[in-house]
């Protein structure tokens, strides 16, 4: 009888050892499954001045090409959307490349010839404000403008050019601070 008991105890121990081994194998495979490497790609996030929201990237120029030696104006926008939303007190800074002679903003959508550089006026409340401005000074934008301010709104850029060089007009940055 002793031999029968010993065999029964050995069987129970073997079953326990096999059970522990199976549990260890299953647990390790689940842990390994949870440890598979995954990657999350965070895209670059540009910094912009408070009060400046770009409507698209890249901006679109109309017309998209110019004739060597010619003069005129280019409207820069996002097609049916304006180029940039401006709000607060902002100072534009830039260096005009060869061929350009003036840059300005004009309220979007601008009717008629928005890049004539003869900005119209409009009334907001009891205040008459311009629909565009040359980018030659600090500008103040407000949703409730007072005299001397511009309306917080969507604007396009107007770029004047004169005597286009043979290699065309270069791109440049306008930095708002």
C-alpha cells in the first residue's frame, strides 16, 4: 500500500509541477505579447506668434508666374480661403528679395482688384476701418476695433513687383511677432 501511496503522491506532484510550468509558459507569452514595441510618430509643430493662424501651407500665388522685366501685383492666399487670420498687436518683419517693391495685407475675400494698393474703408459699428494695409509698421487687430485698428479677420497678402529678374521672383518669409 505504501508503494501505491507513493505513486499517487508522485502523480500529484508531477501534475502540480506540470500545471505550474504551463501557467509560467502562458504568463510569459502574455507578458511578451504586451511588450511588443510600438511607435507613435509626433509630427513637427511649428511655433507661431499669438494672434496668427495660417490657413494653409504652402500658400498659393495668383498669378503663378510672371514675365521677365514686367511689373504688377501678386495675390497670395489659400485659394478660396484667406492666407492668415490676424488678431492682437502684431509686427511683420521681412526682407524683400530682388524684384519685389511692396507688400501688404488685404481683407479676404477682397473684391475688384485687391492688390491695387488703394485700400477701401468699411464701417464696423461706428468706426471706419481700412480693408488693407502696407506691412511697414506694427498693426493692431480687434474684433471690436476702435479708430486706428484693423478688424480681426482673415487676410490675404499682396506683393508688388517691378522689373522681374530673369530667374523670376524668389520666395521669402514674413515673420509676425
